[in-house]
């Protein structure tokens, strides 16, 4: 068992020093002189910042492992420690085998060099030998789909092309451990899928993959197990679905707005018929329970429910008013609750649910609770985008004008 | 330290590639292309010849062909040494992406700078060699010293390059300091003159570890004489210590590179 552990991170902490740092001799020499002569003014206390605290986890060979966390949670730091770019302040990291990281694809590219030259340059940077690149060159170019531009300087590439070439090189390194950080956010859907396929291939070949992202959909598809990093600490570990639930619940909690006025939303709960969840299948029926408390006198209002996608575009909104309910008139001490039923005809992805208390007659916004809940809709293969209008192919024929008969190809 | 050296050896392809990149970019961006390899040495050699001509006019002794050949040799070595230090000192801060985002033995950057300068030196030296053959400058067995001298010079440059590149990363003003020192150092290094001209002060000048090397190149190539062995031993010792210390310090400071750059 122990032999199969390819990465062991035990009690790793990383401290960054903020505050008085001399980055030029011009500053350092006077400071040192002052210290020597004892005339040093008590300098502002150095502020230590712990980017990671006592992080531990283990990876076995062939495992796909996800690291989830919002920005600034320490995801990048842990990767830099694993790859050896930085050293931990305390704790140990043991890596067995060849490690390759896609922390930022194309980081080693030079804009003035051509695609071909950059493949060689980046390949060696990522740890390949020249002979190895010679061997894999055609496969790399083929994978990137950039054969026509391979002798063009990469400064003329678009961002997407740049990322594709970078990923193509990195994906052919054949590492024992592959670290992937947020690369899939670049490139079109077709290429993203190819990246996922490629990572699956790498996994099947027996390598270990660490996947860091807030692209929850991709993590769910690839990694059975993950950890959640929050403020430099591991707050959840285990099966990805559970870890993701914790992440989404916490993300919801952070967006909570306290009801400062007389009336406010006290609770929003999303559930399927029997149980709470944050992950649903497309087309599933869900219920949203909204509770409202009233502390002081208030005018009648309606409850608005809306859903935004990952990019914060509105997927839809509705309200009790639109749905034919009377405005709600509450007296201090009253409690009100309502439940919305929705058919979740959404394409796969992450959505943010919000609730508002709104007075339609004078357009007054009384209370916003957003994101009240983050929900995760499982990917469908048949649609991309925001909605799932349940498309079907009802006719499928090829017309060729030169020929007398119409040749139909029934699907 | 042994492990670090093994790792460096394992990544030698990367070293060649980074050096190749440095050369490729330098030549790609300029109309003159490969002329850059000989431009800077040519300027230094020309300046040296002018200075020497001025001296000969003052003293009334005509300038000899050997003296011109000597200045050419010394100018080339100096151009390599100064270039190696100049380019290596900015080699880490010039590649922030690679230092902060991808792991690799970082000594590759200063080493690649030295290597690319060595290549430029090779081009310039090749041209000079052709000139020497045409002018029938005599060859002797003493030329066998040249690889030894070159090796020690490269070792010295590499040791200093390692320290300077790291120092430039931690302290932003070191690179200006390096420029100033390189500009000034040509006066305390026997490039335009010979140490013998200074008679009893000659030994003081030889304390500059580059001086015995530069003098050695001139003596072996132009005059067919063996280098001054005690002074050469002194330079070798300094070069060895610089190299070992440079590598040791570089490796010690390396973990802090990514967060300090």
C-alpha cells in the first residue's frame, strides 16, 4: 500500500512575510547601518501571512484528485510547493516520480519564436529531452490543431491558440504526476473536451492527476476524490460530490446578507422531493423554500426568485407576483414562507440562486439575498450553454441538386 | 550539492535550449543578425588600438603588429567576460514567468547566459583566427594552454554570474552597480595595456583574477610564451572558489527566488 503513494503532503504550512522587505541595496544599506549603530527606529511589525496551515493529504498512483477553493484560498501556493517552485515553511512534501505542472500553459513561450521553436523550448522547460520532442513533435502539432500556423511567431496567435499549443506540449510530457491548474477555462468547448479526454488518457496510462479549479463541472467529471481549501486550511476532504457540496454551502453562506430592515429573508433552501442537495440533474424537479421574518411595520411585497449562470448572466427570474399571488402584507412578529417549484431545464454548470423582496407598485427593493444558494447541474452531452430546451432531431436529410431523386438519410 | 549537479546534468538539454533561445532572439530582432557577435568585441579592440596608437605617438615607439594582435586577443576575452556578467546578472529577473511558474534548476539561466556569450566569443575568435592565419602569425606548442585558460576564464565568469544573477533578483539596483563596475573594470584589467608597463606595480594589477588569464592568452597566442604559472595558479584558485561558492550560495538562495522576484 505504502509503495503506491506517489505524493505525500504532511502538515505543510507556508508563511509569507508582509511589511518591511528591502528589495534594493539603496534601502538595505541605510537600514543595516541604522541597526548596527543601534539607532534603528522600531520598524513597523512584520506582518506574517499564513497562506497554508497544516495541510496534509496523500495521493496513490493512478488517482485523479481535485483541489477546490475560491480565490486566495491557497490553491496556487500548494501547487507551487508541490512542484518545488517554493519551499514550505514547515512540513514535508514527498514526491515519487516525474512531476509535470500546467500551472500556466505557455508560461515558457517566447512571443518572437515560432510555434515550432516554442514547442521545443517549452518541451524542454517541462522536462522533456530534445530527442523525445523530435519523436512526439507530430503528435503535439496534431493535437493542437495548429499545423497551419506552426511556423508563425506565437505573438501573432490568439489567446486560445496560445493556450492550445501550451496544453498540447504539456499533455505530451508523459509525467507520473500531472498537475493541472485552471487551464480548461481557455479555449473553445471542443478543445476543452479534448483536454479532458487527454487527461483521461493520461490517467488510464497509470499517471496521477491533480486538478485545481473552480470549474466544478470539470472536477466532478474527472476526480472521484478532492479536498476543499479555505483560507489556507483543509476544511473538507473525501468524495468530490460531498466536498463540492460543502464548498457551495460555504460560498452561499459568505454571500448572506443580514436583514437590517424591518423585514428580511431568514432562510432559503433548495431541495429535491426528499432531501437537500446542491447538485442536480438537468430536467429534475426542484423546490425552493423561502422564509421571511418581519420585525417592524412594512408595506406589502412580493418574493422574486432568480438564477444566474457562472458568468453572472441571468438565466431567468420570476416572482410570486408574476405567478399570480397577492402581495404579502406582514405585521411585526409574523413569519411567512413560500415554496417555488422549478423544472431545472438547464444545461450543465454552476448556477447561483438569489431571492429578493420587492415591492412592485413603487419598484422598491427591500432585501436581496444573493447568492442564496449555489447549485450545480450535472453535465449533459446533448446541449451546451445555459438552458436545456430538450432538443430533438426530427428530420435529417441530405439534398443534392444534381441528382434526380432525393436521397434521404433517416437517422 | 551532488544531487543538484546530477539534476543539472539531467536537464542539460534545457540549458542548451535556453542558451539557444537567447542567441536566437538576439539575432532575430536585429537587422545585423550575427554581426552582433563581433560588433562589441570589434568596438573594444578598435578602442584599444586607438589608445595604444596614442601611447606610441607619445613615447615615439612605433606600434608593432604583435601589439595589435595582443590587443585583439585581450579585447575578445574581455568582451566575453564582460558580456557574460552583464547578461547573466539579468538572466533571472528577465524570466519572471519561468522562475515563478515552472520548476527547474534555476542556475540554468545564468549558465545559459554564459554559454551564449561563449558562442559569440567562438564566432569572433574564429574570424580573428582566420586573420591570424592570413598574417602568418606564428603558432607554437604554447597554444595548448589556450583551452586551459579558456576553461578557467569560463569557470570564473560562471561563479560570479551565479552570485550576480541571484543578487540582482533580491536587490533591484545591483544590475546598475554591475554596469558601473564593468565599465570601470576595463581600467584595472590589462586590456588596453600590459601589466609589465607598470613595473613594480605590476603585481598589484595581477591581483585582479582576470589579469593573469588575459595576459596568459596574449603570451601564449601572440608571443608563443608560457603563461606566468604562479599567477595562473592564483587565478585558478580564485576561479575554483568562485565557482563552488557561487553554486553553493545560489542553491541556498534558490528557494526564496519565486517569492522575491
